[in-house]
């Protein structure tokens, strides 16, 4: 499990999500990009794999995931950040380190952008 965040580049001087991940990870905060693709684009949802587990009468009722395009879901994958739930179980003092790291990045954004 993980908590999902939406990265807003405007809050961080226009840097992209991947640069933010690089910098926040260097601060010791293990954010990640999540799955990186919408669930329906996972290879497990191709007709080939679905046909191995579903009979034809059910398979024909399923959406054609390979042709599916959900623009907002795909755009969200470009700005998604995740943090493992185990991190969020830490004591308040350790959670403060996340806030401190984000504040440090914001404070030093011009240097980061170089």
C-alpha cells in the first residue's frame, strides 16, 4: 500500500516530477513514481493474458483494454508520487523529515534548476 500524491510543478519552480524525485530521494525520502502507467495498460490486461484465465463468454464482455485511452488517467501517471504506507506509520518526529525535505527543496529551487 502507498499514499498517492499529485506533483504540481508550479509549486516547485517548474521542475518536473522526475527531477523532484531525484532531489527528494537524495534527501532520504523514498518517494517514487508509482506504477508509471494506468492499470489498464498493464500487460496483464492484454487479450492474450486474459484469455488464459477467462472463458470466451466472459472475455467478450470485457473492455478491449489494449485500445482503451483514458486521457486523464494517463496524464496523472506523469505527475503521480507515491510514498509507502510504512513510512506514514513512523513517529511524528520522523514524519517531520518529509516536510523539512520538501521545504528545503522549495527554498533551494533555483539552485536545483541549474
